[in-house]
């Protein structure tokens, strides 16, 4: 991977809570249009790493460069961070807002007018198959439908890098296939992805590269075939 192909560069990422070192010095590069799976057991530091990359929580040390800009000390709401989109494992929908209103927020925070944000939200919801329920309150939607709201938000954001935390958790196989197609479609439109997933067959089938975390550090990284063949990974996580 050449230097000019790297869209997200992370060096020496560290975070401790009290005396517990949750992330212990992670280095990571994500290439232009690359899909990277971030896997590992519970407590490996995956979601905390995502929170650090998105600026949701401050890091203790390290550097983060996004699209050539040092965003290490920049909060998630700043314009320099708009090239990055972050979804959360348990979703981030507001139950008393409609599906369209939830998605429109993604455009509004990026400077769209209210009208343009709602137009973009409607189009995104149609693209993910949620057009018929765009005026439903989010609290009336299923878990899988709320996951699709996250994808619609990502479409409106049109980021250079999307961080997806367990996008397929609790959804049926047909919807997982829809999500794969959406990710691959966005990759064609120049979005790179970092995806956390406990569904290893799905993640390994989708991603270009796999990074395995253990105790807050990178245990192994490589192609899905390389990682699958790694004996340490097999014994600890794939048995």
C-alpha cells in the first residue's frame, strides 16, 4: 500500500480507563477504497478503538491522520472530521423521530440545509429499501430496520471512511446480504470501511484485510486467508 493510497493512518493509539490499558499501542493503515475487518474477542478493545478513531473519546497518546489531516486533537463535530462516519453497535436512532428525520441529521451536521438534508434522507432510505417507512417513528421499527437507518445516514454523509460497529448483529441472513451489497456499492463510490464483526464468515467474505485485536493490541493482520491460516488466531479466536 503506497503512502498516497492511505486514507486513515493511526500510530501508537493508546487508551486506559483507571489502571486498565484497554488499547495498548495500535498501529493501523486503511487504504483508499479498502474494507478492513476489525475482529477479536469481547474486551479486545475494538469498540474503544472505534471511539478513539472517531474522536468520541480522547486518546491518551498516539496520532490519527484522516485524508492527510492530523485529527488527533479534533472533536467529532468539527468539519475536519466530516470525512469520517461512525455507527454504533446498539444503533443511534432517536425513537421519537421518524426514520427520515433520523437520517436527515447526518446531512444537517455536515452543513446541509434542512430541505436538502430531508431530500437526501428520503433518497438514502429508498436506496436501502426503507422508503415505505420513512415517516414511521424509529421506535416502531425493528432492530434490522434501525441498522438500515445507520446505513442511510452513512449514504447521506458520503464519508471517505466509515466505521461500522457490528452492522449485522441480530439481523437475518437476507438483510446481511443487503448490507454487504450496500458496503460494496459505497466502496465503488470511494468510501473505505473499518468493520467490527463477530460474524467471522461474513466479515472474512466481505473484507480485503483483517486485523485481529487481543488485549488492546494487534495480534495479527493480513488477508482473510492469511489470518485464517495463522495458528495463534485459530487457537484463540477461530476454534
